[in-house]
C-alpha cells in the first residue's frame, strides 16, 4: 500500500503507522518481514511510527521497536514513558504529536498540553494507537484525558 501511495503521491513527505507495526514485537523475524515487504520505500521516505500494544509486547517493553528506529528524543521526561516512543515534530505548518498510548496516560498529558500551548502551527495532529471513540472497547481514560 505504501508503495502504491508513493506512485500516486510522489511528493509525500513521510509515512506514519499508529502502532502494531508487527504482530509480536519481540520476534525479530516479524520485523524482518516488515522491512522485506516494504521494499525500498522507507529508504526514500522516512517512517515516523508509534508503538501499539503488539510492538510493546506482554509488559516486556518495546526494546526491539526501539532498536529498529532512531526517533526524536523530545518526549516527556518521565520514567514511565520510554525515550523515542512519545515525541513531537513540526512539518511545514503542522505539529505532530506521536504518543505512545501503551505508556501511562497521566505521565504524558502535561507534556501534550505544553506542546499544544507552545506551538504556533495552524494544524495540530495527535497520533496514538488506541481510539478514544469506539464501540468495541472503551478507552475512557484516553477519551477523558486527550479527547476534548
């Protein structure tokens, strides 16, 4: 899909995946399959991901995810929020907040508010894995903290 998107929209600046890049984040072969199936797409356009619950597996963390990427080190300075898993960047007139929803919500909320307050960007986007509004599973804590 990413390769087809690049053909149709060659000026695309980057790709983002909102978690669950692989089924089991502690299996190296699944990461190898991701890179094999994506071809050379991420050699020409950066991938700016965030982890999902499959990337940060069974409470064992996302250490393999962290080995796969080199992402900004500008997220919350909190011991419960791993470095490079929550981060921000600005592209043109848009602020992108890449949030690790597998990390504690309350540990990230003040940082999110600060980023939004300090940004002069006209457009502000938050990417995170778990949907605040869904009929299948209730993420009331995310909706309450980040959904207004």
